[in-house]
C-alpha cells in the first residue's frame, strides 16, 4: 500500500508539473498493480524495460534518417561544422554519463535515489520547460560528483 501512495504522490506532482511521460508511466504501473499482474510484468520491465525504452526512443529519433529527410549530404555538412563536432563530443560525454547512471541505478542497486531524480525531472518540466528523459544522465553526473568528492 505504501508503494501506491508514493506512486500517487509522484503522479500528482507529474500531472501538476506537466511531466506527461512520467505521469503515463506511473499510470501504467498503477494499472498493472490494480489488475494484479504486477508480479508478472514488473520483473520483465525491471530487467528489460530500460533497453526497450531506449530502443523505442532511438527509433523515434532516427525516423528522419529512415524517412529520407536527412541525407548523406546533410550528415557530411553537419560533421564539417563546429556545431556538429561539438554535438558529437557532447553526445560522447552524455552517453558515457548515461552508462554510469544505469550502472549506478541497477548494478550498484541504488534505485532508492530514483524519487529524487523523478522530482527533479518533474520540477524542471514544470518550471523550466524541460523534458524528463534525463534520470540516467543525472545519475551519471551524480556518480562523477561522488567520485570527485571521495577523492578530496
């Protein structure tokens, strides 16, 4: 019952903060619990959900290439510009951070930090017009900061 209350609080914050993707995810989880299929679905989502979510997200981002809107000429032009090179470098860094974050949340078993990550995403969506897709990057930044602090 406690988990339902936490999810409902996060749902209210997500709706108020206009973090629709977070609200939809919470609704799915609550629906699975209500239908009592959570014991079958949750382990699958916990083990493969991030992978399949990334597959869907990446597919959506690659649609302009798949549909022919972006050509080899466009790609060459981008990689010859300073913005394209900077985008490549930043992509390397944020993807590295996402890997650190995923490891921290899953392999290191620190999923207890997720409510703080979700709250930050909801607040950013509500007040900074952010899009709540960054918990992995955020947790990766957290790992880097923790490593830095522990070295001091």
